[in-house]
């Protein structure tokens, strides 16, 4: 069987809603199930629903790879429910970890840093740049993921070793580090900007010592009010 | 602009956080530009969004961890500032908007947890009535929308009528930049800097200082 353009579009569209009903108990379970069902023949729906009601969680952009491979397995009809579940349990954690590292920890913060620097200095270019470049990467993985998943089947997991993951992450780690230094360009040569040094040190220590995010925000709030009063 | 419309707009934008698409439209730097454009001051909207973005740069939604809601903080800071500006001086408006935004980010995180707990009920309903899969799944959109609307409406209503007392600390653009830069540097340092990449940090730092002085 072929994936076909109309199925690709349906699966892609449904993948945008993966986390709509995210809950602590089942996480993306209903989103994943909906995504698979739009790509599979209607006669198989009842069987798939009863077999796949459990917990599912992966990176939202990476789900395409898993849905593509799962739809192919149901198209062929040769894989047992156990085999599908075994693939899903390995794939969801592997793609979650790769997606978190690539998008949440590297690509998104690096592009946001750049868009902040561009935005403060040149205005609208900053947010526009972020939306265009970030969604270029994001949509590429969403669409190509479905195609690769369907083409490679269970082997789609080996895509994690390709340059689209490893090289992109390495490049954006360097870009992010460079931009970390470039953030200093937001300041100006006034005496009060020296405050940035001790405050940065304070927040770095809080992050390294794993203070909760709420605690760090409350500290930032207090510092803001104290500087305001002084 | 009408507080109700602004709350509705905020609730629609916040769907992008996880319920629909995740295109990055709800990131503070983008929402700052949108809200700034609505109020006719796109530059200041982008500035406010940029500062909130730096504060919340490190919040990573990994697994079951729900960090404070940076997206809600961005929407609240920018919208509150422009609403407060109608009847207050800039330094006071900036101070209250920043305070509301940071508190809003923390409260937004709690609201997020409540919304996701409510979604558990939707899943339980689906387990009993399998034919309701799409309805239960789509109902998550309403949960996410309501979460945003309930968070934004009281804050925006408050901002539109609040007259700030003179004793409230006055926050300048520079003060906000100092806090934003400090947290942005700390967050990005924590995320990116390793021994093998320190040289890029130094190159970036020298270029950054040169740009700041020029």
C-alpha cells in the first residue's frame, strides 16, 4: 500500500492536536489514537481502539515518525498487537528523548535568544525570524516524519542517528552558546548595568542547585521590586 | 480595547502552548509583538515580550513536569502594561505589569495542572464509551481555552481600572532589561555552555559588549 497525499495531510492535520487532551493519567493517549485512526482503514478502528487505550507520551513533533510506522503496520496487517505495543514502548521514549534534546533544550531556546536580540534591536524582524525558522524545522519533522515512518516501518527508530538530529543539535548548541554571550549587546555602557554580573551569578547558582522555577521567579520579582524602590 | 475581547484573544493564543499545533505563536516575543500591534506600539510590545522570554527561557515541558507558564506571563505582562498605561505613568505601569506577569506565570502553571487533571475525566469517559474518542479528545480544546480565559479575564479587568498608588516602586525600562538580561544569561548559560563550547561564549561575549558600547 501507498501512504498517498490525502492520508499524509489527514495524519499531519491530526498530529497538530496530539496534546489537546493531555492528562497526567494517559498523557497523549487519545491524541495518538486519533492520529493513527485517521490513517487506517475504518474496518480496523474497533480493534485498534481496544488494543491501544493505554498511556502514550512522546515529543509532540516526533509523533509523526511513530504514527507513520504504526499506520504501515496496520496497513500490512502482519504485526501482532504485542509487536505493535513493543515498538511503541521503545519508540515513544527514544523519540521523546531525542525531541526534547533537539527542540526543547537546543533549537527553540537558541532561536528564541536570537529572536530576542533581533527583536530588541530591529523590532518585528525578531519574532518573524523565529516563527519562520522554527516552524521550518518543526514542520519538516512533522511531515517528513510521517513519510519516513511509513517508508521505514519499525526501522524508523534508526533515523535518530541521522544528521537531521545529530548535526542540527551540535550546530544549535554552538549557536546557543554564541548567543548567550551576544545577549550582553542588550545592555548599555551605564554603571547600573554592572548589576547584571552578580544577578546572573545568583540565578546560575539557583539553576545549578536545582531550585524550583517558582522560587527563581519569586526571587526575580523581589529583585525587581528592590531595585525599583532603591 | 475591550477587556473581554482581549481575554478571548489571549485564550485563543494560549491554545498554541500545547493544545493546538505548537507553532510558537504563544511565545512571549511573538505575543508581545501581536499585543503591541493591537495597542499601536509594536516596539514596546516586542521589548516586553523579549524580557519575559528571557525570564522563562529555561522552562522545559519535559514528561510530567509542568513549568510555570511563560506564555501566559508574556500575554499578561504586555496586555496589562498597555491597559494600565491608560490611567497611570509609564514607570508605575511597567512595575505592576511585570509583577502581574510573573505572578500570572506561576498561577498559570497551577491552572495548567488543574486543566490537565480535568482532562483525566475526559479520558476516563472515553475508556467507558469508546465511540466518544473524538469528542473527548476535542473537549480538551475547551479545557485549554477556558484555562486561559479564566486566568486572563480577572487580570485584564483589574489592569483596566487600577490606579496605582504613588508609593508603588517605579520600574524603568533599564531595570526590566537588567532583570531580563540576568535571567536570560543564567538560563542560556545553564542550557548551552559546556567546557568544549566556552570559546564560543567568549567570542559572543566580546561581540555583545562591542555592540552594547557602539
